[in-house]
């Protein structure tokens, strides 16, 4: 009897232990599942909005993505990067922003002023907004000052060195009497640069002719009209002009009118010469700012960074040959001179 009782007790203990082991395994499995779910939901979602396709913006986008990789962010592995290109359509921008907000994006990056302006509501609703290639973020109403980013918005500015570009134009072409300015009146950055061009002309006793375009389809005719009135053309970093830069270059070269654009990439696309930054630097610094935000730094602690120092002189060799220009020694021997080709 005692032996039978002992056997029954032993069996009961084994059963209890087995049940405990099963329960522990189940709890462990549930815990592991919960941990995995938490890990998957903790991966940051980064929105990247590009206004349109052209060399300057593509350079920023590519360098941004490359720097994010360098910082350890791998799309689909430990983060999600939602890249959207509006293809120059303002209605597309609205749709893109609404979708990103619905997807609970953790931080949004907007390349160009129009893209940033379209995403302002996201910042007001709590999503940090990091802009890139915004010429004048204060005039655009994105920030109240370059150091006050308390409205959840900051980023990188590609303020165009208008004075230095026009100084370069006069250094190469001292007989310029009339400048032309080609731009899209609907782009805030281009309107801001127009004021700077006008001020420069007023201070130097030069005439200014302006020509507005609202799309790339208008550019060839507008360029032809402008070339008949001016000695040289200057542009800012206008996206409409940049998108059709090869067209402008062909028209201007045929008329023997040099074009001094506002970005190095526009020189690579056929413009003659400029003074400016390397646009890949904008993309890298924008990525650095995103990294800071994702690691807990408040946007209000990250001031807008303006790239207005360490500037280079960019000259397109092919365009120079087409125009029959010889650079003066003061430019040809400058240590900051970078010669580029339309085919590079």
C-alpha cells in the first residue's frame, strides 16, 4: 500500500513538473514573441520627399541615403525609409505628406522649399521635419530664425552666393552691362534670389532683365527671348530652371551668352560657371541631423545649418569651349577652381 501510494505521489510530481515546464516554455515563447513584436515596431520610419528629378536634388538624395548607411541605418533591416518623388506636381506633394502622416512617420526629410512647405503640418502635429536645400527658410516661414527651431523644424540651407557669382561673372566678362535673370515666380527661393540680383545690379550700375517661367516647357522660348536682351544670364537654384538646364545651356551657348547658375550641379548640366558648395555636403549633414533626432536630441537644439563658406569655383570645360572663353589668370590659378565636364 505504501509502495502504491509512493508511486502515485511520484507520478503526480512528474506531471506537475511537466506542466510547469510546458507553462514556462509557453511563457518564454510569448515573451519572445512580444519582444520580437516590440523590436519590429521600434524600427524608425523615415519619410524622404523629393520635389522633382534634377542633378542637384538627386545629389542630395543620394548622399543622404549613403550617409544614413554610414550611420548604421539599413532600410528594411533596422529602419524603414519611405522615399517619394512628387515629379514636380504640387498635388502629389499633398498626397505624399498625407500618406506619410497616416503611416506614423517618425521623422520626415523634405528636399527643397516647396516640399518642406507641404510638410509643415506634419511638424505641427508632432513629426520632426528636417529640410534640405531651402535657400531662405525664414522667408519661407519654416523657422522664425536660423537659431530658433522650436517649431519642430530645422535643416540645411543652400543659400546662393549671388554676390560672389556675379563678381565672378564680371571678373571673366568685365564688359557686362546687362544681366538676365531666369526664374519661376512661384518658387520662394527664386524670388528671394531675384531681390539679391536686383540689389547687386543697382549697386554696380548694371541693368537687369527678368524672364519668368512656370514650367520646363516654357524655358526654351523664354531663354531665347532673354538671350536677345542681355550680356549674361544668372540664375539661382531654381528647380524649374535646374530641371531644364541642358535646354538653357544649348540656347545660351548658341547665342554666345554665358550662364552663371546657382549650383555646381547646374554647371555640370551645361551652365558656364558658378561659385558655391558641393551639394553632396547638404545631403550628408541632413542625414546627420536625422540621426541626432532619432537618438533623442530635440529639434529645438539643432539650429539650421547654412552652407555659405568653403566655396568653390565650378567651370564647365565643354561650355567654355563652346563659348570661346579663356579664363583670366586670377580665376584659372585659383586654388578653389574645379573644372567639370557636361559628360562627367
